[in-house]
C-alpha cells in the first residue's frame, strides 16, 4: 500500500498507535517502512505478536511529527506499555542512542535495550543498574551498578555492535565526550580519559590531582571541567578546574573558581554557547545526605560572578542531565536538569524552573533541541511511570 505522508500519519492515529505529544520530529521514511512491516506481520497467524512488536517499536523510537497543540502535562504514552519488563517508576532510568535509534532502560530486572524493529535485548540482569548513557554515535552504552558493601559503583561499557561488555571498572561518575568514542571517568579519586575502539578500551590520559567526583564536557567537546580537592582534612576544599582539548593534546589545567574552606564542588553542566557553569557548593561535603537538595549556582566565565537561584535541587545520584542525549547531540543546544519535583531548562539565554504536576516526581527529562519542548517521566507514589510533555516553548 502506497500512502502519502498525511495518510500514513492518519493511519497510525486511527490505530491508536501514535503518541500525539511526544517531543520529536516525525520520521516519515522510517514509519513508511514500519507500516509495510505491519502489513506483512498482520497477514500471518502471528498478528497479535506483530502488534506487540509495533508497540515496543513505538516505545523504542519515540518518533512523531512536531506537535501542533501544546498542552501542559499531557500524557504521551505509558512507558510500561510493553508486556515485559514492568517499569517501576522510582527505579526507572532511560536513554536513547543518537544514531541507531535504540532505546535503553534500567529497571528492577536489570538493563534492557530495545531496537527499532521491536525486539528486546537483556544487556544485564544486575538489579542495581542505573544511569545508562550512550556514546554520541550510539555504539557504546555505559551504565553503573552498585558497589558491594559501600564501595564505589561499577561502570560497565557495552558494545551494541559486538554485543560484548568491553570495560568494567569502579567509577564515581562518567561523561562521554561529544563527537568522540571517549569517556571521562572519575575512578579512585583520579580523572581518566578512556578511548574505545571496537572491543578495546584504553586509558589515553590521566589528569593530575585528586578529583572529588564530578566531570562535565562543554557542548562542543572542547572543554573538560572537573573538581579537584586541595588541602587536608579540616581545611580541604574543592577547586573547579578546566582543560581544553586541542589537536596536540590538552592544555595546562586552569582554575575557574574555588569553594570556601571545608566545602566541595559538584559540577552540573556547561551552559550551551558559553563557558558558564552550573554547580552546587557542597557545604562540609554533606550534600549527598541532604534529601531536600541544595541551591543551584551559576558561575559566569566572563565576569567571575556567581548567581544563586532561589530553588533547591537534589544532589548527585538524583540529578539527570538531558538534551545532549537522548535525542541526539546538538552542539550548543538547550538542556534540562531534573531533581525530585523540579525540572530546570537551560539554554544560552535563561535558566528556568518548570512546573510539574502536584505530587509528581520528574525523572529522566529530555528536550527537543529544535522546539525546546521538554518531556519527562512523571511518577507518583512508586506507581508505574509515563512519558509526559511538561511544557512547550517556541
């Protein structure tokens, strides 16, 4: 059946398979192919299995046309619409590969990856899996599992092409370099750059000093910032530090700003199109134990001034940064941060808190860099979660 783009869209809509408010562009070519696959599947005795595969494919792709009507807190479609596995909201972690279109999620049954044709791949059965993060070309999937008896979490990197785990090391935090198969890893108080090539992972650079735990890349992958710890117990403090990646290597580390004596620094993100940095001051190194979070600060690279925002965000493991992924990396594009009941939109012009429905927790937000529409998984009382459009911007 040859359908026009409009007829194709209407066909999916009538079947109830089209999430009307998901925040991405409609890929007509891909959906024409999917429509033909449905014809083949539904003409066989396996009709029910074919429709279930389509449902998983819709979940995997999250691909629709740009919404024409913007409705706050409009449910797009249930994340737990697939039969298996069940997705309890408060343990839900999501990520989407930028190039291959695969969708990864971690839940009580471990780490899963879906594919555009609707199949499920069980990457790991470890029930403590969190924070899946795709490399920017979508080949590698990094994720964490809990360390034993209070030890640091373990970082694992899975190669989706060879289906092999190519690295497993202890790591406090990690971040892929935009545009490269390079991941910055904080391990045993050291900052390492690890380069991936096929199934080989090799440390290509170790930066001097004691790194306290946070590392961020600028949106173009040129600048790397991290927090160094200086001094001794009782007088220790963190120093926000930056290096620049060049064709000849990395520049000499440069001090950006310094925490008061006895305090740490946790870096959140570079502001797109600038060197301005969002961060927390970790007073007496105690923020990880503060359920209510801490004020989010902004350091201005041009003036050296600090702006304090009048809202609290939970810290460290409760932080999610979206925008560079899962919709594919866009240099200098807007990003979103969530923590608890707060979602913060970041672009080169503003840092703005968005509103979530009363009593709802916002998990794993993401943003369409072209329309600045923000979506997140909203959860309440540990019920199963659903993707929701929080707010629409133009």
